[in-house]
C-alpha cells in the first residue's frame, strides 16, 4: 500500500515524473498520494525527538519520510511497500539502493514491533478495499479486533501500527480525519485513547495548499506510548509554515481524556467555540422518525427522464414517478407542487423511470434501449433482478442535502416527488408527523444548524457531508419544548420563510434560548 499523491508547490520533479508515468488507474489501484516534504520533516522530527534512532514507514512510496534521515547514519530506517512500480521508480530516480524496504502488503504482514513509526497510509474507501476480507481475518487472528465493514485502508493501517508500537515508542500518522465522525471510527478512537497516549491531533485546514487534488480533510495524529496525557490537544493550522511552531501556540481545544468518548464526534473540537450547547431540552431524532438516503439508481442517465423524453418514448404516466434528481432543482426552502410543475414545464429531468413486471410495450422498448447502451452492466444494476427495478420510496416531507459548503440545505417538501441520493429524506412516525413543521423550523434555524452540524463529517475545502446515521444520531427539541411554539407562530414562520427565504428572528431566538446559544 502506498501513499496518497498530493500535487503541491514543493512536490519534487520525481513526483511529477512518476505521476505522468503511471497514469490515473495505477495510482487509484494503490491509493497513491504522496506527502508534502515539509509535513514529512515535521513528523519525522517529532517522532525522533523522543531520542529513538530506529524509524519505520509502513508505506514507503517515494520516500518522503526517508529523505530527512537518508544521510544520518545514526538512524536505522526501514519500510514496507507493496507496489514494485513506485519502488522501482524511486530507486531509479534517486540512484539509491532499496534493500531496507520490504516488498510486502503491510496489512497482511504481522509479528513485528517498532519503536518509531511514521506513515501517510493509502487512501481508498471501503468499497475499493478489495482484499478487506483477508485483512479483517488477519486482524481478528492477530489482535482480536473485529473491524467494521466500512473501515477504509488508512484506518486499518493506523490500527495495525498502534498494535505494533513499542511501549516507549512514538507514532505520527497523516491521514484523512473523517474517521473522527464516523461509526467505524469508534474502534480507532477507542484504541487511540485507551491508555492515555494520544498527545495531539493537528487538522491541516490548509489542505488545498498541501493536498490540492484531495476532497477529504487531513490531519496529523501524534501518539506517544512513553507518556501519559491527561488531555488531548486539537490544533487547526491555516498554513504549512505554522507546523514549525505549532506547540508554541495554544490548541483550539484541549479536551480532558475523561471527557473524550469514542462514540462521540471529534471533528467539532477543531472549531473555536465560545459557547456550550445545552442538551437538557433535546432528545434523539428517532423519537420523531428517521432519515434514509435517497434512491440510488446506478445509472441516472437511463432512469432520470425529461418530460419530453418520456413523451417521445410513449411511456405511460404511471411508469414515470415525480422525482428530484439534483439538489440544484430545489432553490427554495419550501418546495410545493407548483414548484415541481414549474420544473416539468421547463422540461427538467424530474421523472424517474420506475416499472413493475407488467409494464407497457413502450417501457419494454426503453429497457432494451438501456441494455443496448450497457446500463444493465453497471455496478448497482447488475446486482438487481431485474436490473431496471428501482428502490421504493415514499415522498419525504423533509429533505436535507448530503453535501454542503457554508450550511446544509433543508427543504420542507409538500410535493409528491421522491428524491435521489442528492438528498436524505425524513420519514416521520406518528409523533413526527405532528411536528414536521417544528422540525423543519429547527433544522433551518441558526441554533438548529449549529447543533446539527456537530454531526456532519468535515472534508477538505470546507466541504461537509451527512450520512443518514449522522442525522439520526443528532439531537432535536422534545415535544414539550416544541409545544411552547404556538400554532400561529409556526404558521407565521412558515409563511415568512416561503416569502423571504429567511428564518424569522423570533424562531432563532426561541431555539437559541432552548440550546443556550
């Protein structure tokens, strides 16, 4: 497994040459992105600052962590690398011998211990983690740990290195920080804090300078097995230069170890918050219902239709469901049947091809056309029987956008349109049906957004993402609190939002007092 490739101003000529040589497919196969040299220098200096003279890198790549010590005979450097292409390129471009690098899959090589570890692990999501079954079996056999099926390669690397670190050793990892807010990350966070050795986590808020082609957030994890840390420091750096004196400045947040829960979301600790949200009047969202992802077609080009296309193909109205296929189709906070009709009149792609076994001859002709274009061989469609069957969803009365920058999109949907995966849809239970407008006002309010955003996953370039379970684990006011809003106030607020697109001040004030904002 090799490192991620970061095109940066300080990237070496070798990095650019390698990028041009191997092509995108090879880099994706190995999750290859390489480390900014200034970052590598900082990590090596911190790890060796404990006095160790032995250094190990589980994913050598183009040797960013080897460079700072390559001419220091006091340091015994060793590494692992699975990709012979990148290793051969490094050897040829530097003229150095690679005998200190073991050619192996780090995740399947067990039984070693190390006094100092530095790494920028490969990054591939769990869907691309092709040998994860073998890796997970190896973890269970060697550590007793059972990894979640959503665990990505970077997190597996970190967990394995933590089990291999000597009792007086140090570890520094640069990796995506999304695990700090995810369910699979609970195990990783638990291992990081179980003995009080987690010194600090440094968020690189300058990821566009360091990793311009990456969309995920990144940070440096500093773990010191030789010392006990009663609190963990969370730093957020806006420039690479800040790394040199990061420990001469106060952290954004210093969290006592006793208050760090593996089950909670840690990304909010990187934000400077001068308030304390009160959860006394809040309850878990599932009291009212649950969010679920939108319909995943596997081939939007086939399944989403413009009215003119449906008419040209002579498809029956019952075979084309009203559907919101793109987030951009909803520009207002309250989406009505009239808004949907306007999209139809503009011939927007707001129909979903959805048929049963007894479909029309026109639908059968359209299916054959889809097969001639290979849509039945897509990843999702080839695993469905029949391939053209779509998921069944009821129109969701509340929608929240999956991705956002500067604040998530929340929609009160009163139309009969279902939605694709650009939105998560809320399906209320009996209690939630009564409080739909209240929930909408809370989600749209400034205090509600603050609380809900604590559950979001943060990525690079200020990109935030919600998964359904992130929303379902969020906190909302209980019925007793909602009932303090009189029906006339709720109705007036809905009308105001419909007219202006803004939440009225008295709604912000109401929820602000409720959550102590």
